[in-house]
């Protein structure tokens, strides 16, 4: 057990061994109980001799879509999985609105076990499926809107790629592999790999070049158009209803470009126009932002300065980790997040618990 006190990675390795050697998720559930028992459970369960972080850290969870069925080419967090995760958070965590959590973190008054729940892009299933679950548990969340897609009938470029592969009538795609090679598949696994390669090829392009390549991809795959009632993104009435019930909204740009890879003037327009659209529809302030893609090469000091200048007070990335003062990762314009990939709530609880401890 001494290894458990050193690093989160050591805890994860021990968990994997337990899963393999001792019979699975029941072991993880017991281990999570010893790291931090749920309030509804027996508080006499002995705690393991590991040290918490010296100061409370903020864990930010990142979701995109929440639906009734996952699909290799239309990925979602399944509704029942999401429901179990939110019930777990309601039991064992202090859930903050993101902007309030960031302010409390900066002022050193964040409560231990603080979590913020966020969603990227602005999918309609956030309203249809996630919102009722959040409301049932009395939980708040922040949804980052790519405003150019709200109520317009447009869909994000990566969803166009997913849909094109999902409905492709052909089994090859010319010119979309690394170096322009042709992608060929003979089964679903190979098709998924081809889809990921196509995504990587298109991701780094400018908005105009990306739109052109998307049209070429759809034509070459002979993809089936979406159905007339298959609306993927939120509309403003849905946004306003959720806002009236406590859901917060932040900006995710207008057109979902990678900020660090577009001209400065265009980046400024993406930030100001998205913020203005949300303020116009909802009133009040819009202080939070989520970087499209959100990896280290997708934002830099220039984008941080632009965010400050245009009125934002915090920005979230897709870099993994917890935001804790004194550990070099509490920059309000480069906040870390994690996507909860676990289907089982015991694994979900265990990973939440791991990040509250340090060596």
C-alpha cells in the first residue's frame, strides 16, 4: 500500500493489478471507499494512509454528447452512464458553476472535492438528455456554445466526418491519408481507423480549406445526407430554457476554428462575436471560454491576451489534470479537464479520488 501514497499514476497501476488479479470492479469500489467514503456509506471505513493535496484542487469534467446509444462514428456518453456519474457526484462532491469555482480557486477558498461539469459544442442532446438528469440532482453545469451552429441547421466539421463515414457507400477514400494516400477498409475496425486518419488530416486546415475538403470527402464517400428531422445542435429557445433553470453558458467561438492557427483579426472576431451572441440571447456576462480542440498547440500567450482583452476571465483546455494552486497548473486561461470515459461508477469514483491525493 505504500505505493498508493506517492502518485496518482501509482494508484492507477495498483487499480489495474487489482482488476486483473482480484476479481474486478468490486475491488475498486472498496478501494475508493477507503480513499474517500461516500456520505451515505459507513464513515467508519478506515482511510488509506495517503496524503491529500496541500490545497484544494478543482476537477473539471468534460462531456460532449449524451445519448441513448453510442456509435463508433457518432460517439456519445450513454445516458445511463451519465445518470450514474451524476448521481455519484451528487453523493460525494461539491459541484460548482465553473466561473465561481475558478474565482474561489484564485482566492484560496475552494472547498475540498470541488468539481465543475462542462459540455463542449452545444449539442441538442444536452437539452434532451443531460439537462433533465442535472435538474433531477440539482447540479449545475456550463455548456460552451459554438454559436454559429446554434439554431442554424449547420453541424460541426468533425460531425460531418463522423456522419459521412457512418453512412458511406464506398470502402475507400482517396487522398485523405497521411501524405495524401488512399484509405481503404474491409471491416468496421479499419473503417474507424480510416475515419480517425481523415479527422487528423483535416483538423489543422484553415476554415475555408477545411470546408472544401469536407465537401470532397462527402462526395468521395458517397455519403447519405442526414434526415430532415435529425437536428444535432441546440437552438436558442432550448438554450434560454436551460439558462432559466441554472445552466451556465460560455463561448466556444463562432465557427470552431483552432485559435492559434488562424489570423489574429479572425481570432478576435471569433471571440467577440460568439460572446456578443450569447449576451444578446441571455443577457448578463459571458466570462468563460473553451478552446476548440484544446491541446497545447491550439492556444498560446497571444490567445490568452486576446481572451483577456475581449472580456473573458477563464478558459478551459482538453489537457488532462487537476487545477491546484502551487502546482503550476492553475492558470485561469489554461484550465485542465478530463473526459470521464469510465462506464462503471466504481472506476469513475476511483479516478475522481485519485486526483485528490499527491505524494
